[in-house]
C-alpha cells in the first residue's frame, strides 16, 4: 500500500501498545503499519492468523515491534486469551482499535431488507456490534488500572445517509455511534477516551480488479474531494485519536470520506 516505517516522520505513539482487530488485511493492515511507524508496539488480532503474522513480520522487518494473535471478536475465550498474551508480551494495552467487521474480507450480502436472511442479520450484529463491546469489556480493566487509554471504534459514513441493499451493515455501523457515546460516558472517569471514525467507500481490497475499482469509483461524484479513498486517507485520523493530541476529545466521530457526508 506504499506505507513504510519512517521513524523520522514522527513518533506520536512511542511507548504505546496498540491492539488492532481485523489487522491482517485492508484498512486494518494500514492502521497496523502506520501505528508501528509512529512508534507503537502493535498486536495484530485477526481470524486469519497467518495473515496477521505476515503483517507482524512486515513491521519487524522495518525495526518495529509487533505480534500476531488469533481472535474471533465474538468469542470471549479467544478474546481473553489474546488480551492475556498481549499484556504478557508488552506489559499493557494503551490503545484498542475496533476495526474487525463483516463487509469485504468477511463478505456480506447486498440485497433488499426483506430478502436478507435472519442468520446473516444476526452474524452482522454479532461481529460489528457485539464484537467491539466484548473487546472493550476485555481491555477496559487494563486501561482502568492505568487510568488512561484510547478506544477507537470504526463506524461508516453510511450510518449518516443510509445505503440501499446494506440495511444490516448500515444498522450495525449506526449502533457503533451510540455505543461510542455511551462507552465514552462510562469510561471517562477512568481517564479513557472513546471515539469513532466513519470512513467512506474505500478501495481497501488487496490487488483490486477493474470491476472493484469501478465500483469504488462510484462514490467519487458525491465527494467534495473527487477521487478514490484509500486506506492511507484514514490512518491519520486514527493516529490522532490514539495520540495525546486528542486527550480532551471523547464521544466524538470523525467522518473521513472526502466530504461526502458533512457531519
């Protein structure tokens, strides 16, 4: 994706430990590489453990520190084991980035609301809504002990405008907004910031074919900044929310979509 670890460009996350779910591919991989570039020690948590290990090796090859852990964000045992392993390896967890979701790497149907199966609705809510809750529940005790921490949830620009044939996805991402605000209220007394990012339609696929690029390009006319969105467009907002620059910001959502949604 064109991201390399260049320490001279900044160390805004130096000394921090970041747990990134869904970090093996796409935007999650971009978060992991950029966080490492900014000095964080990174735990890449993903269903695809071999994929997470590849990203960890990329970071290590560029003098960063990273480990890969297998996590299904709907499985409390796997989550608890992963948190324990990360704390054993790095001593703490300062940042939780709840990126794992059903969308592209774990595909979803694009059908009308009345053609969607109950099973897929439940799977979407389990991964995209229950998953961040379970991850936050597992990581919060570590952050409370430190009386500090940054939790970043990933919503979507679709939550502000709706998108045909994606009612389960859009509903789940709208739920993330309410989850973020309420969690920020509950954890603020512990010095923990909770915020969200709402990306737009992003060319996050690895080696996309022409059909995929055309599909992603369909979002361009609605944007003030008329070009494709890439993972690199989003990672700066994540670094900001993970860094001390955002210490007095909580319960907020940053929309990163080139000005399609002006929130």
